[in-house]
C-alpha cells in the first residue's frame, strides 16, 4: 500500500492485519516470511542490518534465527510495536535513505522497501547497504517482481497501479534486472516467491 509522510504513523495500528491479509493467499504471513529468511541464509550470530523494519514482523524471525539485529525505521509508532515484538533487537529511529551505517554487517536486508522509493533513493539505499557489508557479507532483498505468468502478472500490475506508488511498477519491471547491477551488486541467489508476484534474492558486491 502506498504510504507517505505521517501515513506510516497512522497505519501502524493496522499494518500487521494488512500484511497478513495480503500474504494469506501465499500460505500466510509467517510462512511467507520464514521462506524469505531461509532464502537469505541467516545464520546464528550473523550481524544483520534491517532497513525499513516496520512493526518488526521480519525482525522477530531474524532474531529467532539467532541473528544480532539492528533494525531501522523512521516511524515512531511502527518502532514502538517492533520493540515489543522483538525486544532483543537494537532499534534506530531514522529514515533508511539517510541512514549511514557502520561497516560491520554480515547481512543487510530490505523487505518490501525498495519499491516504495524513487529511483534515486533506491540507488542511495543500495549503495549504503553495500558499504555496510563486511568482507563476504551479502544483501538480502524481497520485493515485487513482474516475472509471474499470466493472468497473475496482469493482476499484480493492476494492484501496483491502484495501491502502490509509481515507483513500485518501476522496481517490479527492472529492479532486480538492471538496478542491482547499476548499484554494483550481483545476484548470487534468486528465486520467485508468492506464485511469482515477488522475488527473493541474495546479492554480493560485484567485482570491480
């Protein structure tokens, strides 16, 4: 759903219900997110930076995998819920686009964040995520993708037109294919998820 400004704050009480409703057709919110975390190959004691953590639905699963999680979000009401859900994590109130992380993370993860940003902001976030990685670190992404077969592809396109900002269709059409390489990232693993409505991938810095 398209959210701007303080709408993030106003949506906080309803965000979990919205997420569960949207992901219900794909086996439910928890199952879907567990598949994502598994694809990201999160290991015990991994240092994970989560950009755009929302209410902490993914944060909780990352912590359950034994990761040490630093979670960033700009919305105080979202963070208040995330802190209750995953008190073991470290939370930072900050816009992910402007956040400059230290270089100390094994994973930087972005769950349905990039499609909300314009092209310049996406490039900034990806560049900073890349710099935050230790040697051997990787960036985990899950977000909309347009590789679904028809008629689902048409339905997803309609959803993106109606419920998401224009940036969502931009990302879905070429984010994984062209924007990641432009940001100096190579997909090490990539697979369709949610009947092909989304893609989950692990990126490594490209060789220079």
